């Protein structure tokens, strides 16, 4: 399952997120989204976990938790919308 993690501090690193989510199960990947020009974090990330039950538990336990002085938003990632369709 792909998990959206929002309202992240710009200082949070992928390894920190991985460690946080590994408390709830096996993490297959973590990707903090960055600006393609500056390389700076955009304040959100995606975490992939193979087992849906572990992912759902992580979502319910971590949504609203404070990480680096910010209350993070954690939920199931929705499919990307195509902004160019009419």
C-alpha cells in the first residue's frame, strides 16, 4: 500500500521516516518529494508498505503524531490526477 505523509518539516530525512514506519511493519520504500529546481523538500512524502494490514495500522497510529515539531498527516495515497485533462 502506498501511504501519503504530509505536513513534514523540511529537515526530515527519508531514513527518519523509514525508521518511524518500520515500527509498524516492513517498509519497501520511502520517497520525500523535492522541488526539481532547488532540491528542497516540498513537505510531503510517500511510504510504501507491502502488507495492507501493517500499512493501515501505521496510518491509524501515526496520523496526527508530532515529528520534528510538526503534526504530520498520514493517509492512504490516492491515485495521481491528470491536471491536463478537460
